[in-house]
């Protein structure tokens, strides 16, 4: 059979068609990924809702739960101990539109072990504990809040490295905070953290209750966007091929 050497055959946009197909598959993949993320987010929100409305557990119960599952995120907990204010660590954060820090303070328990407590937010210019001495409460304190899982590592390359020398953390590295506080990170520090509730501290600082519970869930919109772009691309490619056939 003789090779088709007509202008239409010679100039068929194979490269455009192949590139369009690749982009189409990428868009479909992104849409499917967002659908999977949507299911994950819905399950997470359901778990958060169920846990945050439960009665607080004792610290021992939460520790047992962590040992079994490695997951205690958003589990209500109560703990009693004395704050080690000289070892508080500062996590850079924004809260209600203001820049500042979350204050993570070791709470020494009766057993001698320690759990880090996020006592809440302080404004940027009140990082120094001397500017909020009323809130540096002494003696036994009973804390109620939400247990939080530690992070296994730096969340992403976009997050700055922690600066222990300046006592500024950009991600919650429990091990580094414990070492900086001269604590026995392997045996003396509980493997999770506590976000204190909104109960006011003397002097008003730190401001507790900073845990984000109502997480954004825009995965459905993202999925529709990616699938819509894929459909639009398929339409454009289809029109292009139809017009070539009509020539």
C-alpha cells in the first residue's frame, strides 16, 4: 500500500495530540487524588468531632492509647503537675490575625515524668516571660485540653528550620524541645503533647484554646476543578480533530 503523503497526513498534529493526552491523564489523576483526599478529610473531621465531644481521659489512659495505636490526636485529657517555666519553648504562630508564639511548657507530673503543654498564644512582643509574669503560675496545676500527636519530622521543605538557639520553633519537634530543656527525651518525656483549653490564665496570657478543630475542606471543589479542566481539554482536542477531518 502506498504511503499517504497528502498534506493532511503529513501535518497531523501527533505531538499536540500526545501532549494533550498526557495533560489529560495528569488532570484526571489530580482530580482522583482530591476525591481520595476528600474521603480522608471527611473521616478525619468525623474522628475529631467524636473525640472532642468525649469526656476527658486521664493521662495514663491516653498514654496507653498512644502505646496501642500511636494516635491520640484531639483526645480530651486531664493532667496535674507543676509547670517548668524556665524551660518553655516558643512555636511561631498566628492567632486571630496576630503574629506571636504558642508557649509550650513542660508540666512535671507527680511521677517525675514530663508532658509538654501548649498553654496558648502570646503576642510577638510578649515572648519574654518577664512581660507576662502573672501567667507564670506556680504550684500544682490541673490542665484540661486535647492530646496531640507528635510530628514524625519536618512537614515539608516550605517550613523553615527550627532555631533552637533563639528558642523559636516552626514545627513541633518534641524531641528537640525536650533536649533543649535538658530532659530525658527517651524515658522522662511523654511521647505526645497537650493543647490546653480556653480556661483563662492569670493576667490573660497565654491565651489557651488555640487548637484548630474546624479544618478547611475544599477537596470537592478542587476535584471538580481538575475534572472540569480535563473535560475542557478533551473538548478542545475533540473539536480540533473534528475540524481536521472536515478539511
